[in-house]
């Protein structure tokens, strides 16, 4: 007798945040983006567990995960299948998954589908992103031969972000496959962390990154779209930094920084603050351990996330002979896409000056600024492309302690 299909009702606390239909023989669960069910939580292992069919029943197998998989608060042994009953509660990380077995389905081998909670939003779904729930959209390629992505509103999918080129990348159907190309964009198109140099044939679960957006290619030739602008979570796992003849600058450091969270690293001079900061942002990686950005290994995918990171080092590197407006405008010409129109660039420079309270000083030479104003110009250079993660080393350097 074939097993009836089931739904996993996924809760965060008392809130139902997601429903996942279990209509395949095996559903993998983990933090890795190629899992069938992605739970982006530092307590969840990359390959954490799987739910599979056995005869007319379902069973779960933990893959020896670090935090374990609990069924009705009981911890089954790893790598040994544990049978599930209708209504069982599975605890993985900070999520609870309740198995609900449905009535018989005429096609029990149908491929798994993800069901939006809001039935009024027909092209939306909810994705588990750290401790956040993010509304995402779907791009459907099933009835199309091509689709364009870029900053210009004439694209089929427009991304209004200053790091995205006007016409950035097209998706095209060729010989039954969907391919992606990069149109010589300034900041690149990345598939699974690697820059697209030539045409790339997409496979199921491939992750495409363009600016702050991530597109995941599904089995049915649709793309789940995640706009992660300002929504990046950072997780450091067992960071260790060793230099010279075995001197440890960082010793097994783990921490989590949620999206939009403000965190200060304080300590004595020479205590390793800058070393930790540079290990977290990937500019000087740790010797061992990993840094995850929304569950993705930053060190292995640094180029794909480079434009999402803003970094102001201790020493300001602004040309002193330029005016404030000139300094930020020249930086904009270097950092923003080559096809950015002068009017667009000037508008972005104006916005940055206003955000930092420097409009009234825009015609003053940088060398005539106070220490605090100089630091704000350095920050402005990094804010031009709207980074989602911002690192500021020695934020108070150059400030007068008597006035600030």
C-alpha cells in the first residue's frame, strides 16, 4: 500500500511560518542551500537530516548533526531511521516541524512543492532565513524563451540597486535547457559562488546572485527570488587565527549577528579587534573555522558577496586635496556600474551627503575637515552601493574626546 502524502507544518515558536509538502521519496533537511528544505540556523548542520518513505510509513534519519534531531522531545540515535506517526513534532534547531499525513493522493510520486501561506499572493512564498521570515517571489520560465534581469525598468525583472548594471544578465531557453549569461556587467553574475564568464546551463538548485538578489532554480523551471538587501545574517563558527610560529590571535570564536543588528567589538589596544573584524568580513580570513552569510560560506563565495560588504579601515584613504563632493563622486564613478548615468550618480552622491549630514560641507576640501567629518566621508564612500553588511574599524579614531 503506498504511503499517503504529508505536510510539514513549520513553526517558529507558536507562529506557523511555512508549509512544505512531502511528495517525494526523500526530503533532505539542512542549512546547505542544496537541501530540499533549507533551515538557515546556526544550530542546524549543513546536511542535518532526511525524511523518507518506508513502505506505508515515513521515517526520519539524523545525519549525525551537531545539535541533534528530536522527535516529540526524544533524541533518536544518529544515522538510524526513526519511524514517524501522524502528528509527530520534529525539533531541528529553532524550528518545530509537525508531520501531518493527508488523505490518499492519486499521484504519490509527485515532486515536492512548496505552498505559500498567503493564498492571495499567488507568486510568493516564505523562506526560512536565520530568525527572519522573508517574502520572496517566483519567476516562471515555463512559457518563456527569454527573460532579462537588470537595473533598468525595461527588464522583465528589475533590480533597483546601485550595484546592478542597467542590463545585467539574460535567461534564455536553448535545446531544452535554461542558460544564463552575463552582459559584461560591472559587478558580475554568480552561480553557486562562481562568476559567469560564458554561457552557463542551469541545474536544479543552482543559486544565482545578482547584486543583493538571489535566484534559486527549481525543478519546474521557476526561480525563487530572494531580495536580501539589508537582510544578511552573519554567523561565525569556531574561528581561529594563527600567525607566525603558532601565535593564536583568535581562539575558537563563534558568534551570530542578526540582520540589521548593531554590534560593537570593544577591547584593549592590541587585543585582536581588527583581526576579528577582518576575519568576519573575509578580507583577512581566519586560519580555520567558517563565516556564513545567510548560511552561505563567505570565504568560498567572497567575490559574490563583495559588493554587499562595506568596510572602512582604521586609516582614512580619502584624497585630501578634493572637496567632499568630489571625493564621493569619484568613488561613485569607480564603484557604481559603468552604465550609470551622470544624473543617477549625482543623485546617489546627494543622498549619501544628506544621510551623513555633510551637504553643507560638500564644497570644502577634505584636508580642512574635522576628524569626525573625515570619518563620515570615508563611510560615505562605502555607502554609495548600499551594502547590507557594514564594518567600521576604529569608529572613534580622529574624534576629539572632549567633544564627542
